């Protein structure tokens, strides 16, 4: 479930591609990387920005979310769009899932030595990105 303090990396495609191309030049035995921007925005801020550009996100309790998902899955016209969520549904019900902390510190050091530094993105970029997705119909009701 959603944590509002969860950091969301902001990786514009041009910067991400540059990072991947730089990392592709490293020795083959050293090619396990986590190439994400160290400049992040909290999920709560992303949701606030989505609402500001007209993509309404409503906070609900877990039970309400589960009921809405069940209703969508029962509707043949909507079920297909929600199938990918089923892979994660119920996995933590027995408490067996443990959040995995990952770090991009090693990759950041390698990229710095290769001359690649991530750019700070900021709220304007995120708002423009969400607005483009909105205009493409990405958030249209199913």
C-alpha cells in the first residue's frame, strides 16, 4: 500500500539513457547497477501535484480500495486492465513480505567517475509530465 513519504525517483529519459550508455561501457563483470536519480520527490508531493493539474487522486482506507478492486475485477469490461495488480495482491497477507532496501550509491559513484551526474528535476517537470499523460488519456476512467 502507498506510503506518502516513499521517495519517487525522477529520471527524465535523456538523462536515464545517458546513464545507461555510460554504464554499458563498464567491464562486463561489473554490470549490476541500480541506475536511478538520487534526486527524489516524496510520493505525497507527486499526488499533490497530480491533483493540482487535474488528475484527481482520492485517499481511501485499505478496505475501500480492496472492495473497489474486487468490483472492477468482477466487471468483464474492466477486469483486463486490472489483471497486472493481481500479481501483488495478497502477497503480504501473511506478513512474509519484507521491504527491500536498495541503494543506488555504488551506481552513483560509478556514474560520477564516468562523468554522469543526475539532474534535479523539481515540481514543474513532474507537473508537466503528469499533464502530458493526462492529455494523452492515460488517466481516463476505464
